[in-house]
C-alpha cells in the first residue's frame, strides 16, 4: 500500500514508518518537526516537512491509507492552553479528513488515546467503558473519534481509532526524545545515565499492592504493529475502536525495580504527594484487538526498559 504517516518523524510515527517499510509498503512522511526529529526520518520514505494543513498538497488518489499520529499530547499544557488542542488536534484533523475525502483515500487509522475515558469506573478498561475525558487533550481526541465515525457513515471511509495509555521501549535507535519529558521510564533512565540526580515518585498511598499507581505499559514495536494490522483490517463505511493494552498493570515501584535491575544502577527517587487527577489504576483490555485484529503484545516490561536503555547513546 501507499501510506501517508503524519507525525512520522516522532517517536511512534518513526517506528510505524519503519515497520511499514519492512513490509514493503510505500511510505510518505508529513511532519513539521515541532516535536519530531530530523534524524528519525528514515531512509526510504518520501519526506515532506510541513504541517497537517499541507496534507492536501501531498495526497492524491494513489494513496491507500493515512496513519494519523501527529498531535499535541501534553495533558498539563492542554489545561493551560486548551486553544492549542482545539486548533492543533481538532481543527487540523478535520482538515486532514477533508483532504483524504477530496483525494479519495479509502483508509484512515487514527492514534487516539485511552485518556478519552477520563477517571475509570473499572480497573480493566474495555471499549464500552464510558467516555468522559477530564482534560482538553482527551476531549480533543474524542472529538476526532466522533468526526471519523461520522465520516465513515456519510462518505464510506474505512476508519479505525486505537486507544492506549503508556508506550515505552525503542526499535533500534528510534527512541523517546520528548522535551519536556513527562514519561516515567525515560525519566528513570535519565537518572541511570547521570543526566538527572533523581526521579520523582508521585503518590505512595494509593489503594494498590505497594501504594503506588498502576499503569499498563506497551512496547513501541507492539504498538506500531497494531497500526499496520488496523490498516489491513479497516472496513469501508465503518469506524471501529480498539483499546491496546496488555490487561496487566505494573506499579511505579515495579517499574523502578525493573529499571534498577536492567541498568544495574541505583536510580534514587524522591517521594512526592499524588498528582491531582491521577487514578490509582489504569489498565486497558486488549481482548477485542486480539480477537479481531490478531494483535497480541509480544514484549514484557523488562523488554521495554532494556530496549529503551540500549538505545541511549550514554547507557554504557
């Protein structure tokens, strides 16, 4: 297939592009490098540096699919500057959907988020969990899901939204390089390399086995593979939602202990109070994705941290 990957110079997008190329697909990357990296643009792709608003200049009827990964994704920023998320996510994605319709691109795979569910009412989150986002980031992603459902019903688009929480690991040299970095595993590894003096552990009094919050971690290679499976599966005139999760959570202390084991470093932490709005447990069910797409995660938490560690230039 000929595929446009928006955000293809970013963490997830570059690994999706890598797997597409490995399967023999023709890949075009559109990325404005606001959070992506030039060095993550892979040899073999057709590269366009630009905003999503320029997609109409790139797309034509020869494209078989769009995998849409370009987005603003910082929860705290979305609370302070919601307008950036309405413009950067909702308005921009609407333009991309319209460009896809104009070019007769039949498939649209969207990187959504389990943040659309808000504070969970069950420990294991399935696709029928109520959607009640608690921040503009989650609300913007949910709005795009609604747009895709309407587009599929009205114009026959084959659309899939993939919802997930915590992604980690690396695929070769393709790794997390966020600024600011808000994710637990890369921040722990920054301490292990000596880049940071300590990590912060937010909340030790949760109603969990060890008092720290529990999250579901997926390897970036497993996540990227789900996007390719969704692209192959997508059905005309339907919008389908899949949660991507292992069904098993790991506590912050378990992640910390695993990082210490993998790196052989102490990784000191400072315990802090809970952050407002952080649920005790967030674990997604991947049952529907397994039954429908044949997607089953292959990598463990130890694999995730080991690959992320190996990919760091100063991990030795």
